[in-house]
């Protein structure tokens, strides 16, 4: 069954590794088995540039996931009411724009809580304090621009997309034509879930080489994999995505994230006003040297009547792309599933 889901995905989408295909297939099954799950990972589908297949990936996943609902620029109140009433698999495309230049703390809080069953938000409803459920599977997709809050990213399994290479081909995707095959997969998943629900409510020993939060969100996928004899491969895939994909964001990304936050809603910042907002003892020369490693150099910036050395937000696009564009191919990844 997992092999069938992977085959279906490969028809239409280029994912960066066999590990990514396996995790996405398990996640499809997880959306149908959400009734047995104590927690849920978010899937963070992202890339440094446009045209890497993120939206197409969501479109294809939509045909085989349970109760998918697409949302662009959703408000916190709409989000928790939708979850309470519809129990959807929520897909938020262009998530990079939601926090760009805005805080949206209420939305962040709803997403922070929504990975664990039982987490609710309290709101007044018909004159009474009322709990609203926030738990449910969610797929987030967008350009990686360091705007997605750390707390949301920490609840996510990363899938880093890339543009197709020369010679890589996929079939044209027409949902109405793909749906017949998708429905057969859904029938298989529903049959599997009916037979395996009790197995998915167990507890497993945690993986020792990933963090506690990472294990909490990964456990439902490992339980699914265990039920079909792919437990070790699932653990390897999770380890690969967390360690290989996320592990490259070291001090370079930390400093870039601090700088992006310092910009606020502005597109320009003077070095002299940037330095006090950074953690540690930074000088202009030290910062310039550090940023030069990722190809960013100070420039002349005009703000009002003042002209000083500083930085522009647009300078960071290429650097972020380089930092977040690990090209993971099947040669880099583990053996294929099936």
C-alpha cells in the first residue's frame, strides 16, 4: 500500500529523496488514522525559490488525504472554528507571506497547540467561555524566508523542494483524471485503518538521536510504519529529514533570522541600529565578515534624510536560498521503499 501511494506521488511530483516520498506516504495514511493519534506532525514543504513544485505537491496530496481543506491567509478565529466543525486536513499554501512583516501571534498560538490532541483555545461563544479544538494534521507550504515562527517549524517535518533537473519528467496532473486511482488508494487505506486502529494507539520507545518534540510528532508515523513492517525505514527517513535537512541551519541561519526579525516591517536597516538587536557582542566589522561568508555585504542605505552603511532585506534572498537548498537526491538517500 505504501508503495502504491509512493508510485502515485512519483507520477506527478518530484520530491528530493526517497525518504521524503516515504514520509509523505505515511502522512497520507496518518490523515486517515488521525482518530487514533495522540499527536500530529505538520509537514513543512518549502524551497528557497518559486517554481519548485510546492503547490503541485499540495494539489496531488489533496486527492488522497482525508477531508483536505485549502486555506490562504487564514485568521486564527477561522482556523480553530474550522478545525472544531470540520476536522480537516488543513493545507496552508504561501505560508511565507502570513508572517512576512507581521507578528500574527494569535495564529502562531493556535498552530503551536494544534499538534497535540486535547489542546484547545478558549473563546466567548454565545455569552459563555467555550473551548475550541485546535488538533489536526496540517500541511504548510511556502518560500523559506525565515518568517515561519520557530515554534511552528519545531512541530514540522521538513520537505525541501527543488526545481526539476533537466531530464526529470512528471505527468501532467488533472485532478478529475487522477481521482479514480486516488479513490482506490483511499479504499486501501480505510481498510488498513479498520484492521489496525488498536495498533496505532500504542506507545513506542522513543528514538534517542532526535529531540523529544521531534519524537512526539514523529511517533504516529512510526506506529503506522510498524503496522506494515516498515518501522526501521520510517525511523531512518525521519532521522534523515530532521538531521540532514534541518541540521545545516547552524549559526549562519541563526544570525540571519535575528536580522530578518530586526527588519520588522522595513526593507532597510542601518548597521548602527541593527547591532544592538543581535545576540552577542557584534561589531560592524565582525558582522560584515560573518555575512560575507554567505555572500551578503553592507551597502549604502537611505532612510529619510540619513544615508549610512546598512543592509536591505532583498540582499538576503539569495543567501537564504543557498542555505536552504540542499539538493537531496536518491544517490544521497537510503534504499528505496518496496
